[in-house]
């Protein structure tokens, strides 16, 4: 009888074993490791009960082993066991590498070994193993034999979170840290204070949280003038801060705290008005944008306040770096304030060709704070405005956000720099141009644009490149009221970011990245993390081919999708042309493309292409602004029309200069019309054209003017796209010169009065 029961048990166990899924691991993870070498065709079978061994006296390694236990459960439903002298999975130190975050992950038929150059390296090896595991609820995993050797490209790999404009709870911040850890990101830049709310308890100044953490109401939309009437607030106690710092540290994330000064301090002034130039009254700011109410730099009490606050901050955050902001400090009050002007006189500061005396006052302020931080064994980071006024803080690290040029300027002054350009890695910017996108602050950074970002400027001298410490993306939260929305803005752009931060230069392949992304998106589903799904649509790349013989169309979607398209304006269906490889169009066509994932059709992508086969080349006689150069001159005749967002790459921007282009036609042609578009956004100092001149030539040397038009200066704020046509008597020409004069002196109604404005131009047509 006993024997029969035993046999039934064996039979049942076999049935269970056979029905449990057996899946194979896939080492094509994000970020892509430096080297993945298959080691023969053996494999290791990872099953429930497998033991993870590690140097037991090492607490960090014990924690690493616990992470692996929980990750394996979460991904593949495996029950691993941490501890024991020898196991099927070995975590060890001792990898010989100068890069302390390096690791090797080896799988043989005997088991798995993760060897790190430090505990952090082991942690990243664990992340790679975690992401290699199949997603299932239980089963057995076949790990093909492999040797993965990996290390990060940059040592500073950051993400910023603004908790002032909207507040996120301790649990939400911890989830954000989990998101960083999954992507091998090692810095959380925590933007803790701003005009709209102070979020960190400071014992010596209790009003900062009693008053400064609360705003009475919040503006609706983009500074509409209407308010919601709902009080808003929140802050972290010092105990909570310590808890978050420890949580991050276990995941090899260092929190870089930011206390933004001397601008972005209106919430402080609401608590301590005597620290402002006018004495107030002030309130915690209820709308977005830049406040002219800043700390008074002429008041000794202000400097004492800042140092008292920083003293508590360095007590809470062990980070070597402390961020002191420094951005967008308007100098209006300083110019009027007797105390500030007195300080300027005492210091002997004077205007010169590069900087105003008030900019130099800010430089002095930053240098004083740097001195204080260095006395406390810390290093200062500031936004790139700290370069204004001759950066006199000798060891400051510059966070280049307005333009990558500032990263180069910093490096050339022998300062370290962290690249975080708003043109590529502001995750509060739009990620898609669909009309139905939730309101964002502006801008445009698709997953593809983030992915293709190269942080080392090609014109930075090789011997200075070591000053570029790394890359960070920022999440400003004016238009991000919930954590779920924050995840939507961050994922999957964080996947693209982490490859910029981690993966070696020159190994990028966007199509391959999209394939790898598929599994990450499923992982987010499993983790319950919200993410943007644009990547499931078709992402299209259009490029004039070298000889301008047509527009090359490349279509992408994440792995597993099929793409169908039409070129006649009709809606694509699964009966339409199936996309297999890039193709060239040589006419005016409407490309409509649709991806189908798991049988589900995604939103159709549509683009009007108007290839002009008359044109053989274009040359610019004046340089576009370096932030708005994109693909250069050909942008203006690439058959793609820009829409109401001048950062998409479809517009060229000029500032203090004019658009001056010579377009060459393939042969002498009769023409009578030149058209162009402008994009205007006065809130960003982008103005309309003031004068247009068309000249023609047969030889490209001698030009004759055929049309000229002047346009009035703008008289009020506006944002639009406008088409212009200049008509003239039919002439024969092979060269057409187009000059579009920008606004060289912004009119008085605008805050930029007398400064040059930008002009944005796209698609020049010749008929
Ligand atoms: C910034 O975006 N104001 C640094
Ligand atoms: Zn002042």
C-alpha cells in the first residue's frame, strides 16, 4: 500500500514538473552589456531551492543576495535561497578592474558566478541576471552558458526628481529609486526646494515647513490666470529623509540633494521676508515660471541662513556632491537693492563686456557657499548659470542644462560637468506630438531622440573629455501632479537614457534597442509601473538621401510588431503593404503606417512628404544657433514640414543672425514663387520674420533681386506657425538665395526688450 501511494506521489510530482513552464533566459537586456559571449552550447538549469552563496561577513553582499532572491521571485516566480557555503549561484568580489562598478557574469553547466570589482559591481551583475530571466509566475529557467563582461561608460548616471512643484510621498520616492536601480542609475538628484514649496524639515528654521511647504492654491494649466483654490503641501521629516537615503544606498544610488539658491527661493521668503531685497510681503508661489523675488545677496543674515540650512543638509545626506541650484536668478531686485549694491561696491565688482556686476555678485555668492561646503568635506554642483560672472568657485561642477556648450565651457575652464541638456533629456518635455498628449511644459524629446544623444561634444578637445562626468535626465513636475503620471513621463525614456549613460559610445542601434525594450515594457506591466506606450506605434525616420534623390523612409516599432503602410493617403490595414526594409519616395506623398502588436492595431502614424526633385543642394551662409541646428541646412528642403513645436528637429533656429541660404536647382528652371514657414513663440523669445529677400542667379556668383518684403515688428505675445509666399515675375534660375531677417531688437512689450530674438524657419519651397 505504501508503495502504491509513493508511486502516485512520484507520478503526481512528474506531472507537476512537466506542466511547470521551462523558459530560457535572454541576455539582451537594457542597458546592453559591453560584452556578451556565449560559452558553448551547455546551459544551467535554475530551479526552486537553488542556493546563493556570498561572503557572509559582508553585509552589503548579504543584502545583494537578498535582492537576488526577491528579484528572481518577482520575475520568474523562482524560490531561491540566500546563504550557505557553496551554492549554484555565487556572488563574489575580487574582479580586477579599475572601474569599481564593473562585473562579470559567468554561466556554465555548474552554475552562475557574479564577480564584481565592488559590491556595486555585483549589484549591477544581479540586475543583468534579473532582467535576463523570463517573466513567468513559476517554472524552471534554462540559462545558456555565457560570459558577460560589463562596466559603465560614465560614473555619474543621474535622474532628477522635482518634489517642490508637486510632492511625492516617501513610498513613491522609493519606487522612483527602484526604477533607477533597475536601469543601473546611481544618482538621484533630489530637487527639494523651490518657489512653489519647501519640502525638507530644517530644525533650526521650523517655519520652512510650517509655512514654506504649503501653497494656498495652484494655477490651472499654463499660467492661465485661473487658480484651483485648493491648498497644496507636503514635506519630508528628517527621519523620512534618512530612511530614503538608506533605501537608496542599499541600491547603490547616492542622493544628491538640491537646495536651489539664490533664485527659486520665494517659499523661503514667505517664511523669512527679511531675507529678500524688498522685505516682502511674499507668499509661496502659486503659479509656474521664474520669480523675481530672490534671496538678498547683500544681507549677511541670508548667507548665515543658507549655511545653517546646508549644515543640516550635509548631516542628512552623505553624498560627496551637494547641489546649490544657481539657475534662473533674476537680477532685477539686486539692481535696485541698496544692500546688494553696497556689497557690489565693497567687493569692487564692475560690469564688463562679458558679465554684469550683479552676475559677478552671484559668482561671489556661489564661491562663498563652495568654501563652506568644502569646509564640510563636500563638493558643489550648480546649474550652468554659475558660469556667469566668471565662475570663481574653483572646484564647482557644472550641470549643463541650457545648452551642451556650457559643458564645453566648463571643461575648458577645467571644471567637471554633467550633461543634462533640455534639448534631449528633459523628461517633462513632450515625448510625442499627438494632439491628445497630456499637457506638458513644452519641448520635445522622443525615446529616439534621448537614445541618440551623445554626451561628449565632438568638438571638445580629447584631453578635456574626462571632465564630462556623466549624464542626467530631469523631471520638473509643474505639469506632473501624480506619481503615475511621473512614471508615464519617465518610462521608457529612462531605458534610452541608461544606454546613453552605460553602454559604450559607437555601439548604438535604435532598431535593436526597440527589440530589447519589448521585454522591459512587459516587466513594467508585471511590476505595476505606468509607462508611455508611444513606442508601440510606428516611429518613423525620414532622411534626404545623400544625393537628394529622394526621401528615405525607415519605420520602427518594438519587437514583435508588424508594420503596414500606404502611400496614397488611405488608412492602412493588415491588407496594406507590409514594411520589411527602408524605402525611398521621390514625390509628394502621404505616408500612413500602423503597427500591429499581438493582433491589436496601434494608432496610425501619418506624415506628408513633399520631396522636390528640382533641388540638388542647399548651403547656409550664416550658422544656425547650435542648439537648433539639427540636421543642418537640408532640414529646410527635406520635404518635412514643421509643426507648432520648434524643437522637433524640423525647424532651424537663428539668433542674432539671419537665415541666409543658397539653394541650387538641378538645372536652370523657370520659377515665380518662393515659400517658407516661420514658427513663433514669443514666451521663448522666438519672433517672426522682419524682412524677406529673394535673389536668383544662373552661375551662383552674380545674384539679382527678384522680391523683397518687410514685415512689422510684433506688438504682443503670440505663438503660431505661418506660411509666407513671395511672388515675382517668372525668371530662369539655377540658384535661389533666400534671406530672412530675424528680430534683431526685441520690442518694448517683451521682457527681452532690446535683445536679439530667435527666428525659426522651415521648408523653403520653390515653384
Ligand atoms: C532648469 O531647468 N531651470 C535647471
Ligand atoms: Zn538685496
